[in-house]
């Protein structure tokens, strides 16, 4: 019988790194277990990230897969309110956006969860 997981927050299965270049933010999603990568491919899509950030005036969302590296890289245009030096936002670098992406609920088997996660 195949395990049918309930939806859980992404942060149980992956961590994130964020960076910025001008007005764009770069968010990498890295699974704690490489075997969870195939689940990330189907669960963490451009459309789902765009929907999660719908409350913000953002531009295009691009997802990149890196061959040989079990991680996803999202580049989100026009996400930083003009960039680090122009934004009046508290997080001009976009790091809190990576934490927001980690709140996304996903269906990934619990065997791929971080053992130290709450």
C-alpha cells in the first residue's frame, strides 16, 4: 500500500537560501533528503509560488532545475520594491520571501522530513 501523505509545510522537508540582484529575488529550495527532490518537482511549481506571493506586486516567476543538484532555484522578477537601495520595505533583500515559500503546504511522505523539525 502506498503512503498518501497529508499536506504539511514545506519547511519540514527543505530549507531555503535567498539572494537578490537589483529588483529580483533568487530563492533556492533544497530538500533535506535528496530522494524528496522528485516530490519537490511536482509540488513546488512556478504557479504555486506565484499564487503564494499574489499579495505582492511581483513580475515573472521562473523555476530552474540544476542537473546533478537536488534543488530548485526560483527567480522572481520585480519582487523587491525597486531593489535593496530603493525599497522602503523592511526586508529589501527578500530573505523573508524565502521563509514565506517554506510555509507552502506540500504532499511529501513524512519519511523525507527533517528529523529535527518540530
